[in-house]
């Protein structure tokens, strides 16, 4: 069966080899709540669909308009089997409850590197999830990895670490064009304060951060804040 949980996902679990992220635009905070309720009802009324689905988590965007979906699969093949047998009936039921949802696409990723704050306060439950998405001008897996490695070098040499950051989990898209950082923060305000500090973004004005920000082929980057509102796992 399907069980609801308040626990945040473990982004680094070794048996979740195919993490997927997708975004829905629903339009208003009220429709965000309605869609989350519809997702919960739809999934909890059915058996857990696949042994190889480790967990499914939903987040409300601070923009009041979007939902982020994060599913952890053992493999892409397991997801494709779910699409053939179980997905459409769930989509149909949710769309009946909340019509006109705009689905903005599914991103297929592999986790590459993670960093966590190593102190007792890191055990605190994240108060905000920040999704940073970076797009490059074409597929290049070596460039994806090199850019993430450069971010880690900048973090390790940061002279003024911003308080409030708990973890960062960098994912590489399977098409070679994007990087997604799933970052956990103590609160949304802590992230806003980090952005407001001197420097460009959450980093100081160092040569390492300048290298990250001016990486050849870097096309665009976006930053969005979310609240974890629904976790679904097998009973």
C-alpha cells in the first residue's frame, strides 16, 4: 500500500539511481493546495505502483503558482513500465479534480555529487528547498561534471560561508545539457539573506565563483524556492 510521510527524501540513497524532477503550473495558491490534496487522495487510494519506485515527493513553489515533483526510481526502465500501466489513471483523476494543469516537462537526472553541513545543526529539518537549474548551450557530460566540480572548489574556498545552508545535491541531466542542484536550507529567509549578502548569488566575489558564473557555454540559470508538502512511500 501507499503511505504518507512528512520526512524529506534522502537525495543520496544508493538505490535511487534514476531521480526525476518535473514542474506543474497550476496558477494560484488555492489550486496548489487543491492539486496536492488530489495527488494525495489519488495515490493513497491505490496500491504502491512499483517496487522500484523508492519515493514520490511534492513541493509547493513560493511563487504561489507551481508544484515541483520529485520521484526516486531504481531505473529509467522501471519508470517506463509505470507509465505504461499506472500513470494515466492517476493523471486523469487528478485532472478531474483540478482541471487545466499545465505540465512543463519531465527532467531525467543522475545524482553526481552531494555536500552536507557537518555539524549538529545539520540534523534540523529543512525549512526550504531551493532548486537551482543551469542550462548549457548543448550536450556535453564532461562539461556538466567539470562545472559541478568548479562549484565545489568555490564552496571549499569560500571566505564567508553563508549561514543557513544544510546540503546541496547536484544532478546531471541524462541528455547532457543541464545541472540541477537540490539545496536544503534552514529557512527561506536564510536563503534570501545569503542572496542579499555581498557577491553574486550565494558566493563571495572570488575568482573561483567568477569562474563558475562565466563558464564557457553557460546559457541560463534559474533559482526557485519550495516547501516540501507531501511525501509518498511504500507501506
